[in-house]
């Protein structure tokens, strides 16, 4: 037996760690409220109720996929027509662009959301409805008089 008063501390730390492991294995965990407070819950919308809303503030950003991607070789920029199946909404995103680039998304009901790159190299539009209609995205690079578009999907 040790006469060192510090000897029991490693044993106490080991017992504390083992107790935590047993509690976690049994399904006990820290309160979920602290996890929820760290990440705000996202709202949901569907089809026309998504028009004009930021996809990153809604659940739409969680199942996003690209419907079409156009890469402009001359300016090394990418335009994406993004789609959320759960929200039935689309939006445009430009990556590797320049400040002043102007882009938009339009659906066949003529709902349009526009955006510029204000700083950095990427930005996105707000959403438009895509339920039972089609949509396309277009990009006008700063300093050019022509624009590039995705197909209609």
C-alpha cells in the first residue's frame, strides 16, 4: 500500500471515467437542450411557400442536390441550379465568381430571385417554387454583356 497521498487520485479519475462510460452505454447522456441551443432548428417550407426564402435557414439545404452545373472556362466560375426534393424548391449558386457577378433563378411561372456576389467568391439566391414546373439559373459575369444559363429542369 502506498503512503503517497496523490496515489488515490488516478484511481478516482479512473472510476469517474468508467462511470461516465457506463452511463453513456446505458443511454444516459447530457441534456439535449444544450445541443439544441448550439444549433438553431431550421424551419420548413414547401413549394410556393419557399419562394423568397433563404435555403440555408430552412430544411431545404439538408437534402440539396445539383440539377444542373455550368462551368465557364473563360472565367473559371461555376453556376449551379440547386434543388431540394423535400421542399420542391430551387435556387441558384455561383462558385469561384467575382465581386459584381449577377445571377438569378427563374421558374416557368416567372418567379425570379436575383443575387450579386458582394464579397468573396460565392453566393446564392433565395428559393423559388419548383413543384410541377420547371426552372433555370443564369449568370452574367461582371464586365460582360452576355450571360450563361443552365438548362430548364
